[in-house]
């Protein structure tokens, strides 16, 4: 009997998963929803680009 176990590893592809993780960490720190933090981040990024 072969008892080896295949495990899946989560691989980061580019910078998107890092950004999601940072937003999740900020949301946990402030005890709020991660989606709200992501929306605020995207809105502030777009507003910052429009200003310059």
C-alpha cells in the first residue's frame, strides 16, 4: 500500500495575492470586513491617480 500523501501548496502569482493578504491583515487589525478595506484601497488608488 502506498501511503504517500499529496499536498497542495498555495502559490503566489504576481503581486495580487500579496495585496489581498495585506488588506486582510489590515481588516483583522481594525476588526472590519476585508472587502471594505479592499474597496477603500481601490478607491483611494483611483482618486490618487486622478489627482496627479
